[in-house]
């Protein structure tokens, strides 16, 4: 049997589950019908797909139209399922779309949803601006809530959305407790798992119904493609997500699907380097006189370290620092003095990035008090010593 031909977005028993993730991702999506004999799948740019006979026009599961996916999408889904350890995967054109489709799939007018207070800003904006227009009420909860989320559940609660860790403030939620509480009342639980790249955290194994990944970040790793994915082990949940994205007329383009798959092949190795360099830099910053605190759950001193240790097997290269109090002009002077960290809103790529977080922080369930300017760093694949030297010279501009 061709490597990787036994699974993917179509379910089925895993015969290779014991192999390491790096091995499985290298071999996924390489069935000859997807690659035509190459190592990589074809980039199948297609709107029209012609079928051999009239009986195949309405064949369930067949490739019948570009918007529903082609060979390139199929190969990508198989690799993404190996990363996340999921049975099913639905592709989306962006990570944000993958975050919002579960709401559209499971919330109905008059229903209620629970959303972590620290979620990615545009996810929150969708809930506040769009979902509310359709008569869905949202309650934001503090990330430390754990099993206490039971107290916020209503009869109409249809969905619980968590991002762990929060991608600017890095709080880890008690995922198993939240998933179990949601399941007990029949609400769908969704985890935005982007920080871990899908490699170091397995929400489906912790009881979540859906794990969302912005492939745009670590999975792609190239900072040149947009894509998202929704993973589930539940056939009915998967069917509902798949139908919803089809009803929205949405899919990722084949060129982006190809770029994400090419990045995914080296994801496990890149994550090791992001983790190692990120921790080295975080520790160095923790000891710097200009820095009050480092928000990185893999640091022993972090308040979320115990939860991270219990539920994660590693860390990515994304974390924040709280600087000692300084006026905005000095914070800008520090950011502008950086030479190797570019200023940009994304993360997970080969290039290091920095942003000032304070203007974007929005909380309603609690107030984060960091006591100084919050800066997020995405540690890329450059040499850690060079990045430390860059931070050192820029911090002197404070
Ligand atoms: C945690 C998280 N989820 C989702 C997204 C959205 O991903 P995309 O930019 O692909 O829409 C982002 C983007 O920054 C993110 O940080």
C-alpha cells in the first residue's frame, strides 16, 4: 500500500498511529492518485471537474467541483489529520474562517454561546458584530474558570469556544474540565489550537469536539499562505462542519493548499527549533532589568506552567513580555530599534516578529493587569544568539 494512503479526511482505522509525527506527516497524502507519481501532490487548479459517466455525477464523496476540493486538498487534509491526530478535517480559506464556522454550524437564533475572554480579537469581533445580529447571545468567561464554567451554562448553550493559550496573553485553560462540562449539557466544545501548531496539544484527546488550526501560522511556516482547518473525530460534527462550509461557498485555493502542505512536511522539526530558541530567549528576557515579566507557559515561574505541563508536550516560539512602565514613545523606540524582529501581526513563520499588544487587548470578564507595556514576540528560525543580541541593543533604546 502506498504510504499515507490509508486515511485522511475520510476516516478509517489508523494503521500507522504508533509512528512518530514527523514520519507520518512526511508520508501522508502521497497516494499515487494524488501525486501522479511525483513525491508531492499535483496542484490541481480546477473549477470544472468532469466525471466518466452520468452515474458518477451525484456519487457521494466524489470530486465533482473545484469548490468541494481536488487532489491537492485531499493530500493536505490527510497530512493535517496526521498532525492533529484527528479522524476528519475540513479546510477553510483562513484561520479566522475555521474559528467562525463552528459557530455558524451549531448556534441557532435564540441560543447562547460561551467564549473565552482571551480569544483572538477577530474571533471576538465576529461574535460581537455578526453572531449577535442573528440573535445569538454570548457570555465571555475568564480563562481560569475550569469546571466553574458549569455555572454559566444555560439550557440554550450550544457552543463553548476556548483559545489556549491565549495568543497574546498566554493563559492556559483547564481544557479537560471545560470539555467535560460542555459535553454534560450537550454543548459543542471548540478549541483554537493554533499556538501549538497541532503538534504539542491534542484537544480532541482531551475531550473537545472540534480543534481549530490557523494553518497560516506554524503549519505553513512560510508566511506566504492563508488557510485554516477544523478537526473532529465525531462523524456527525464533521458532517455539520463540512455542510456549513459548503453552504458558505468556501474553500482554500489549491496554490495555498499546496504551500501549506509543503510547510507541514517540516512542521515537527521547525517546532523543536521554535521551542528551543523561544525558551532560551524567554529565559534571557526574564533576567533583563527592563522586563517585569515574561508570559510563557513553559517557564517554571509562569502561573499556568502546571496546566501546560499536564496538557501539552511542548511549546511554540510565541510569547509575550511585560516591560517596566514606559511611555508609548519609548515602547515605539524599542520596537523601531529592532533589526531582526520585524513588526507584524502574524506568527509561526521562519521570520521573527514583534508587536505592541496593549492597543488590541479587549476583556469584559476580567481586566488583565500587567502593570506595563505588553509586547508579543514570535521567535522565528534565526539563530537564538543573534536574536538575543538584537533584543539587547533595542532594549537599550527604552
Ligand atoms: C489564535 C489565532 N486564531 C486564528 C487566527 C486567524 O488566522 P488567519 O490569519 O489565517 O485568519 C489567528 C491569526 O493571527 C490567531 O492568532
